[in-house]
C-alpha cells in the first residue's frame, strides 16, 4: 500500500513544475525529494517549492526533502539509467555525487553520442526529403528551383559524413552495451 501511495504521489507531483497552494499543504516532502532526484532534477528545485509554498504559508521540510532526494539519487545515478538518459537525450550525471561521475560518464557519453548522431541523421534525411518534395512542384520558378537544387546538392554532400558518423556511434554503442551487459531497445 505504501508503494502504491508513493507511486500515485510521484505521478501527481510530476505533472506540474511547481506546486500549487493545496499541494504545498499536503506534500510529503520525502516523496517530493525522491521524485525530483529520480527524475534527474537539480536539488535547487527545492527553492522553487519554497517560493511557491510561501504563498500558502507553508515551509517545505528540507530535512525530509533531502532524505528523499538522497534515496532518489540511488535510483537515478545508476549506469543503466545514465545509458538510458543519454540514449534519449535526457539529463546527465551532474546531479549525482561527484565521486560517481567517472563511473557514470562513459555510460552517458556513448549513448548520448549515438543520440546526437541519430538526431543529425534524422534532420539531414528530413531536409533532403523536404527539398525533393519542393522540387516536384511543377509551378516552381526557375530561380527558386535552382536554389532548392543547390541546397539539396549541399545536403547530399553531407550525407556520407553524417551517415558514417551515425554508423560509427551506433557501432560504439552496441560494443559498449555488449561489454557492459546493458539492456536497451
């Protein structure tokens, strides 16, 4: 039952950036800290709660918040989570204890490199498709048509570099996953 209450609290609290006055009055500050850390939020988010809750004459329990935050860090600051965060362009390991940074950095970096290369590839392919579609317009003026062709030509020149970068990042990530026995898509 406690776990169910915790999950419901986390879901309700994660739907808004700061609390309204009613939420301030009923907040379980331990759970709020736990949610913030497990979501990768900076501890400074507490100052936003202090400001929001002052309107309700409520002062967040910093001790409870900090205890929950420390527990949340244990959930957030894991190699698998850092890998997953990087893979989807999420937050990095900067909120984790400094002593853990050197351990977590490779997990985040390899997957974030893949994420960036994937996003660059996606953007390039979308741009190429857009110009190809624009060039299909029969009513296109010649000067605009030439401009589109030049843009498309420039993108085509970039294609091999972007694709090689993507495949290299994908290969590094796959080798890293196998070496570290990670789960990912």
